[in-house]
């Protein structure tokens, strides 16, 4: 299933708008979440983005991308998105693997 949450738009004190949208790709108990924003109104498009990978709601992004910290932001570039989509598409029997 692919879905997007409703865009969040906030008026900022300087009159600009902070915009954010979240798109999710689900495959079974796995979710690839792609969040895009306009850097609190500093960008003309929603060009700042990051990826989160979840299994049954638990964030395992740092395990799949082998980052040192659990709260590391994984930027959504083509290479990272391709790795995330490969992870999402994997079919496994019983155990959840953190490697791609």
C-alpha cells in the first residue's frame, strides 16, 4: 500500500509557510516513511527529505543503514531510497533482518 498523510502547513512569524508532507510505502509489517519539507519556508520546494524504516511500528532505520546512533537522520537521496526500497521488497520467513 502507498499513501500520504495530509500536508502540514504552518504560517511562520515572518509571513512564510513551513510545509511538510509524509509518504509511506507499506509491505506487510514493513513501512518505508519518506518525509519531505521546505526547511521551515527557506526553500521553494519540498526538497529537504529523510527516510525512516519501520517494522511493526518500531524504527529500525539505524540498523538497516548501519548508523552509529538511533536518531541519525538518513537523507533521502537516490542511493538511500534505492536501498530502502530493496529492504521493503525483501521476503523473509519468520525473522526480520536488518541488512539489505
